[in-house]
């Protein structure tokens, strides 16, 4: 549920966190108005917290509602956005959250454990009634106030949607956790505040819990399940089954490299996009494997060109087998990637489009790497704009290939593919900036890219700085043998606060990624990409 962030609405906007209308007629009036508003404005979930806030403020003006009803309108708005999705999800894939404060402390016979309240079904409050109904339908139910167990359940991949009962304050605490996973959700606010003898609209709660409209066409894609399945494709036995027995040394080394390390974000993206459009994981498998072949080949060549001797905590391929063999294995993986795309089982036109997307991405990657190599050969002052262009060509291009291969296989329309290409550009840039920040802060091996004097945003900002200390240290750092000056430059950059500009750029490109997502009208695709973005940029 994309609830309003507490910092945004309470502090910046000065809005109270209570305000649930006490009369059912007033609540129904607001609900109908929200449904019309969502339809008239063509809103598609998930929305960010700020988007929810802005629409809730518009609704307040339309309805002449009280200031303290804005959060309630936000809950109604989110409920309306997700209603058609949740009502198609089987009960056994839903979770119901109930607050302990609904219990009657004078009559309650329940016990409590580390997770929450274990209802004794004593009839002393409505918790037993609601829980009995939900569990008879197949829900996973939890009577608790904390978010830790909820977060674990969401991460397990066992939950496709959440319905939460609670006061406005509690919903504001729990639903950002749910929103982080882009899980369809609905909130049922309590009618009053306080932590004792609270009440709710029982009829509304029961109606929401029971609502189900079977739909064989509907498909809720869980990113964790997709990721888990995709990673099995890179197990050694599975690679042999898919790519064939490795009879030559080149094939053996290539398969070993494919099965080693890495987060598999690129094949996961390809598979997730295809699944969001209704496709099966098995059908996209060869195409997703191709995407990883391209990526793994680029890492081999990159390690050689950068002179790196370690990756995934192990010696790089050229250190183990020598540069000629490593280059050859990288070239082999590129060829294997194109072979997998060409024999992926899709129509000729679709295969041609996937191959073109891969070829264009391959070309961009080489251009970006070429600019980086030219800089490393003859280091000279570099600008922020030049570094960002290298990021777009190296990192963003690879993500663009992964995204467009999945979108092309799913036969998504041209406008959606264009939006996805822009999404890849901004997300890839944000991902690389975050990588820069992690490298700059890492211990041990702090700021390895800076020590190697590779083109990064930190170096660009140092080149553009008017600080005499930074300029003096930078002049000494250009000399390859002067690692001491480079370490001093790292300290000077941090002391001057230049990292704040990098953090600002990261926030900008992350926000740009969210803005691009807002243009997507396909609910499941948008939901899945938001979940992916959150995981990759966390």
C-alpha cells in the first residue's frame, strides 16, 4: 500500500493523523467519490507515497473534507486502486493483519508469544470472529503490532496481498513495509484511536475479507519466486541440461563462469517482465540465459581491461587461465548469447527484434568502455556530464537489453517499450551511482575506483571543485605511482562534502525512475518493476 510517508504528511504538511468519519453514510460518500476520481483520472497502481498524498489533497478540496481526513482519504484511494487486483487473488495467497487493541482486556483469554496474540476464540471481542472467517477461507492471519514478522512473510514469497486492520497511525507504520515489496494491499481503519477498546466497521471488514472474483486470466507475479526460479537455471547441472555437455575446455570454463557469483538481476528482469505480461518462465528461459551470457562476457573483458584480479571474492578468469583464454571464453559467451536468442522459440520477427536490442546494447557498452579506457590511458580532467554518459552506455545499456528482450518476447506495444527503455536508462544510472557510493565508503579496499583513477562522479566533482586543497592534491594524483596523493584526494573529497552532490544525483535518478514508472498503464508490469527497482536500489 503506497501510504503517505510520516515525514512528508505530518511534518512537512502539518496534517493530523486521525480523522475517520464516524457515520457509515459519510464513509460511503467518500468511498464513492474516490472511486469516481480514480476512474476519471485513469490512476494505475502502485503509486508512491507522494503521489497518494497529492491526490488525497485534491480529493479533500473536491469534497471540502477536514484537514484531518486527508490520511483517511489516502487509505480509501489506495484501497480503490488495488481492489480489482486483490479480489482476484486466491484467499490462501492473502494475509490479514489484525491489531491487538481490538481485544477486550477484561475478558481476553488469549496468550501472547514473540509474534503476537494467539486468539483463544473466547468470544470476548471481534478478533475471534474475524480471524475465524479469514482462516476458514484460507488466509494467513496475524494479530500483532510489529513489522518484523510481516516483513519476513512478505520476503518469503508466500504472500501476494495484504489486508490490514488498524488505526491510521498503525497503518502508516505498517504499509510502507508492504509498499517496499509492491504488494497489493488494502487498509481498514479503526473508527477510533487509543490502544484499548477500539472499534471498527465489522460489516465492511467482513465484506472486504470475503470478496473474491475468480479470474483464470489474472496472474500475480511474485518477484521473489521469479528470482528463486531464475537462479536455479545457473546451477551447473541445469546449465549442462540446457546448454549441452561441455566437451571442450572453452565450454567447461564458460559454464563454470555462468554458474559463479552474481545477483542475476538482468535475467530476473527479463523473466519478470515476460511473466508480468502473462508469459511462462520456461518459454523465456533461453532468452534470459542469453542476457546473462552477454553480461558475464562483459565482466571477463572488463576485468582484463581494468587489470582487476578479483571478482566475487575469487581470482578473475584471466588470472586463473591467462588473458588469451579469458578473451576467448568471453567471445564464446557472446556467440552463445546470440545463438540462444536465435533459437529461443519465438517467431522470426520477435527473434530479430531481440537480437537487435542485444546488438545495440552490445555496441553502446563497447562505446562506454572505450571512453573509460581512453581516459585511463591518458588521465585528464573529466566532467560530471561525461561520467554520466559513460554510466548510461555501460550500465544502463545492459539493463536496457534485459528489459527490452523480455518486453519484445511479451509483444508489448511500442509506447510501453519506449517507456521501459527510459526506465532502464534512469535505473541503470542510479544503480551505478549507488555502486560508486558503496565503493567510496567500502572497507577494506576503500574507494578502489578512485585509487585506480577511473572516471567516477567523485573524480569528476574533484576536477570541477574550486577548493585549493583538492586541486593541489589532484595535480599530484594524476601520476600513477603516487598512490599516497590519491588517498589524500579521497580524504579531501570527503572533507569538502562532495559526496553530498553524488547522493543528490542518486536521489535525482531514483526519482526519475519512479516518474517513468508512473507512465506505465499495465498494473502488473508497473507493480513488478517498482518491486524490482526497490530491491536493486535499496
